[in-house]
């Protein structure tokens, strides 16, 4: 996947605002500011180019609900054919690659099996996530919003998931053959190891990423069978952020869950379940020693962003750096595979 080329004038106000949001999200800046810019994008999408130019000339941009001082300056400069000063500043701060390591592997990535939209706890509409993925050169993306019991993350009920699947169909119809949005879910692993969605709904999906989000401090003798049951479920494709650890970030830190990694990863191997290398810097999950266990056993891997905003899709570069560090060959990383191979593997 190639890094997006630096934007040059002339550019549309919406493109300028989207690039600002992308870079701020990628740099993990304040969500309050990013949300304000995204509200501006929504507001001016309904305004024609001629009216925008008239408002710039008349100085009335801020009369549009959702347009503030910073966004008005970005819009005005873009309309006048110059690169907005705010965008230039953000490019200087956040425009460099997140890491120089793993570049060859990053270029080989074709997709992502773990990403969220504002249907659960993500910050942007599905369409914005797709647009960012296309801009990054991805060929496919799995939409994996949360499952019902994770209420804190606005998990999708059966009814809402049904509605989302119809939306995915509509988006794919509009894209043609240029890109594919996969129907997926990040399903919670219940205490008994079952998956937090009804089987017939899981059967309608193209990919299932299963993760533990509750009772993370269970003793190993309880966590191990819980994870084994989930991995052995024929509907599971990916074991997400397996230890649940947090090593930095606004949510503080959290220790690793305890489980028998060799048993769990052996089950992943036997059931063709990929072990996720979660690219979020606050997770860094699995830790190094667990990646090496899964590597030596012969497991498949995914390098996923766990993105909750469009700019965070680029965090996969951090996962690539870790995979390269531990010598994971590209052919064992599902997210480097062509779409048809991914679908064949996921159907099992």
C-alpha cells in the first residue's frame, strides 16, 4: 500500500478537510477537534460550489451551521486555489510515515480485517472509512463493528446488524469492482467461550473477528478454555487482540490476560484461525513473546488497524514493523492476500 501523495492546490474544500481529519486521527489528536471538522464536511456537502465561493467572497461561511473559524479558513483558502495554512501545519506535524520499518510488508498489504464505524464506537460513517481505505490503496476492508453485549461500545443488535448488511450491499453496488467492503463483526467472546451473536447472523457474514472484552483478569485456568472454545467455533476467522493489554494512551494501562498461549495458538493452527497483530500503539498486542510462539507453531496472522476513525487505518504500518521484526513471512499474513483467497479461507 502506498502512502497518499502530498496534496497540492487546487483542491476541493472537502478534500482539504478530509486530509486534515485523516492526519489528526492518525496522530491521535483530540477527537473533539476532529469531530468538529467532520461536522463541517457534512454541512458543506449539502452546499454547492457556487454558493461556497459566494460565501467566501461575502465572508458569510460561518453562517452555515457547523462551520467555525478554523474550518472557514480552510474552506476559504481551498476555494481560492491555495493549500490551506492549517493543512500545511498538520502535514508538517503528522504527515511523515508512522514508522520507517516494515515498509516492504506494508506495501504488500491489501486489506484489513478489523475496523469500526459510527454504527458502534467508531467516529465516522462507513462511507468515510471506505474512502480512506481506497485512498490508502487498499483493495478490501472488513467492517467489524461490535456485537450486542458490548453496550459501552454501542454493539449491534440483530436488527441493527441486519440494517448494516443492507448498507454494505448498497455501498458495494456503488463501488463496482474497484473495492470490496466485507461484511464482518468483532464479536465478543462470552464467558463460556460462545460468540456474542446468533449463529444464523454469523452465517450471513464474510469474516468474524472474535475478541475478549470482559473479565480480562480471569485466571488462566478459566481464560484458556474460554478462548479455546471461541477459536474452535467454525465461524471464527480471527482471534483479535488476544491479551487485551494496554501499554499506553488515554485509557491508562492494563496487564495481559493470562492464558496458555501454546494451547490457544495450537488451536488457531488446527482450526485455520489467524492470530491478529493489532496495530494500535496503545495495544501492541500480542506482546513479542506471544507473536514468536504463534510464529514458531506455524499460525496464520492478520495485521489489522482496529481503526475507529479513517486516519487510524494507516496504523497498520506499526503492525508491519512488528511482523518484520519477528520474521513473519508475508504469505502467512492474510491481509496481504487477494480478495478471492481471503474469502475462500474465511469460508473454511
